[in-house]
C-alpha cells in the first residue's frame, strides 16, 4: 500500500495498513528550522541548510531524504510568490521586518523564532469606500500557479498523498491582521456591517485562488488546506452565536465553493478549545479537523472521537506539543503518543501529526521518541 492509498483509506474512515503520518504536508503540520536541523543530526542524516516553507513561522520544508527515511506519507503543493510583489527584508533596531503583499508589517527579534504582525493596514478603515481604496493583492497573479499542476501530478504519480495548501491565513485571521486585534473584536459588536464587507472580499479573494488552483491540479490532490484560528485555551475566541451570525456564512460559502470544484477532502486548521464550534464547522463543510489541540478545554481525544469521529477525520492530536513534546521526557512523549493513538486511530479517520508545528525548543530525542512510537 502506498502513501496515497493509505491516506485515502483513512480519509474514508477505514483503517489502512498503518497509521498515516504527516510531517510538513501543510503550513500547520511542519517543523521549525532549528528543530529540523537537530532532527537531521539525531537521525544520522547529513547536515543541510533547510529551505523555508513558511517565513513568518520559520517553518522548514521537510527535506525529501528525511521524509523518505521517516515514512512521511504527505507532500505539500504550495502557491508560489506573486510576480506583482517583491519581498524586501529590512533591519530596524533589534528586529528584522518586512511588509507582505497585503501591506501588513511583520517583525521578528534578532534572537526570536517567528514574525508577528505589528502594522495593520486597515486599522483606520471605517467604510466600504475605505475598502474600495485598499489595494487587495491579485489572487490570479501568474506567479502563484507556476508549476502547481506539474508538481501535484509528479508527487501523485510517485504514490504520495498530495495536499494543496491555501493562499493565505483564514478569513477571521486575515480580518484580524488587517484591522488589528482590538479593532476587529470590538468591530464584531459595533461595526458588523464593515466586518461583513471585509469578510466578503476575503472570501472572494480565496474563491478566485481556489478556482484557478484546483483547475491546475485536477484530481491529483487528496486534501485541500484551509485554516482559521477560532479558539483560545479555555474556549472559542468568540461565542458560538457570534460565529454563526458573522463568520459561519462566509466559511460555508467558501467551503461549498471548494467542494463544488474538487473531490478532495477539506482540511481546516483551527487551534484551541473549539469543541462548541465543531457542529457548525461540520455544517459549513469541514471534512478534516487539525490540529486537534488535546491540551485545550473540551478537546480530550476520547470525547472528540466518540462524538464527531463518524463525521470528521482527525489530522493531528498525535502528541501534546504544549505540555509534553517540548518540556517532557522521551518516555512521557511515548506514553502520550500511545494514549492519543489509542483514542483517535480505531476505525480509521486519523492521520498522525503533532499538535501544530514542532517548535524550535523541542529536543530532537523527543521528536524521535514520537516517531518511533508511531512506527511501533
């Protein structure tokens, strides 16, 4: 059984020959460049400067020799950089910073691990005229699609499970980063019409990308990746009622559009304690839930599998990155992996991945313990 067949069975809620393994198939199932280097050393692979998968989070492209050695089943297909925008990295004080194609300013301390948004281009926008004046990037910029179909077909023909990644962060995340955190959350209550207008434009931006990208890759991909962080540690970032009123309609519109264009399953990344939102996410068209943050309130894997396992594939939840993978011992990692597999794997509908990207502070021996336990 090859990787494509293995993952396809899991997505169909059947048990394959072994549990499928994802490392680096998406923007949210990867590994920090520092941890990537340490893992190569621990596995006895030659040192190699990592390629960057995601600049903002400093995530590495999982090198092919590492992916083969570890039996990783997934391979990512990513949109390219638009030709209408050129990144210019700058230095300022003790930070490096740049502006992305949306006009957001991002900065990272010289001794830091990732970039944070600090300059919000729509912080002062108040009207639809302000939105009309804002220069949205071109979702059909040809640079995004160079080699997209060829890469997907090659990886699929090689027997890999191919994941087509999205164009940017989720709808609510993008609105937050464009408007600023305080402004966005107060606007949900005080300026819902403005928030709705912005979400409509972001939805249309994404729909234009997915229409072109899915036409390029055809039926070669098993999974399409979207994201929208909706949860905090103890509960959703907004109430289920507010989610249903203001965010859900745009998710449903986008996800229905994607489903109409492909047979691939729709993967949604959303961190945090999102259990109260899961029925709405299923109704919106989500097939796969990631990262399954087992350390958040209400996200115990046994309960999730019992209540939603017939409708959702759990992609993640393999090891608790927050409380175990970084600070724990290798034995604690092994024990946690076994518990989570026992809860999530029976009956299929499970792809093993760590809860979110493996961070820079995770010891290589803990990553190896995770992997060896999965393999056993």
